[in-house]
């Protein structure tokens, strides 16, 4: 049975993934080189949600809830920064820095935390309603 608890759980899992991605964006907001030491500014990641649960055991469950459809790279341009002393500076003294705006990431993190909390409240309410229904049957 795919019920309200499963829907809330899928939402919490999706929001947890989104928050982890936002955290990675903030942590890498000054990263200019890749794991091989090559100049490759970090590109912002974005979580894409899709309706339903492709791993659900029932047909009804497949149409309910939410899941992470993928994590995509933000293709917006890198941000130029004037640093003529950097070994990565171009002829005009600019380096390209990650396309991450810390303010936007903080707002996204707050929105994600609120959505996660809303799913917790929905799950707790569902549990309370189920307990009340069981008391009526007993």
C-alpha cells in the first residue's frame, strides 16, 4: 500500500538530496581546479524533481510522491573576477569563477528546509490519524 506516509517520505528524501546539492554548491563556490589540478571552475548543480516513484511496488505508488529525476549542471556563464596575480588570469587579468551566488543558495537552502519540515508535519499528522482510526476500531 502506497499511502500518505510514503508520499511524505519520498518528499523528505528528495529534499535531502536537494539540500546536499546546495551544500556542495556553497562548499565549492571558490573552487577553480578539478581533481586533476586542471583549471576548471566548479559549475553549479541543480536537482530536478519529477512526480511519482519509479521504484514503487504498486501501480498506484508509481504515480504518487516525488523523486529526483537528476542532477544537472547550471549552464549559466561563469563570473569574471579581476585577479591579475592569479596563474589562471587571462590577458586582461580576469579569472572565471564558479557561477554560484551564495545568497541564492542560502535562499534555496531555506526553502528546502521548510519543504522538508512540511513533509515531517504531514507524516506526523498521517501517523496521528492512523492511530486515531485504530483506536476507533479497537
